[in-house]
């Protein structure tokens, strides 16, 4: 018991460090997920899904459901 009580400070510090690393990993994973979702939404707004970068010269222009067709 003396050994445990003599090292309680090290045990508490190790627990705090492990908790901080776990919290940081969850936080940054959540932030990454939100950023990836925002990037996907932005990319979806840029194209109509036909794979073209602009509507100019697109073969699917007549069947495109994009509201703001840039001719």
C-alpha cells in the first residue's frame, strides 16, 4: 500500500495525460468530419454531377437540374 500511495501523483498525472489525449482525438475527429462534410457540400454545389467543371460545353446541359446554369 505504501508503494501505491508513494506513486499516486504519477498515477494521477498519467490519467490526466491519457484523458487529454483521448479528448483531443475525439475533438479533432469531429472537427475533421465537419470539415469533410462542408467540403463535400461545397463540391456538390459546384457541379451538377455530370462530371464537368462548368456548364459551358457540357453535353448534359438540357437535362441538367442545376438552377444557376452558367452558359
